[in-house]
């Protein structure tokens, strides 16, 4: 199906793929995990973040989160 894309603002693309329109088969080829406190990873043109007490727990007891098995 055709799609209409309005205004787009892309600040940077580092090693990624930007898709516009329809996608038949999209799947991740790599995975990663990031731990950050509240308000740390905000992106946008106008950000106003008010945080009180913030705590991040990076301990993850399970072994597998996002498996990339048979992902060709």
C-alpha cells in the first residue's frame, strides 16, 4: 500500500537503516541493552525533564533477553 510521509526531522543515523513506506520483512540483526536513569535518554527538539529521586538497577538475573537465533 502506498503511504504518505509528512515532515521528517532526522538529526543523525549511526550505522542504522531509515525506512519510509511499507515494509514486508523487517527484523533486528543485532541487539543491545542499556541502563540509564530517569530523564537520561530523552531525545527531541524541546525537552523539559523534572526528576526527583532516581535509581537504576542494572542487575539482570535472566540470561537471555533478545535472542538473535535463526535471524538471517
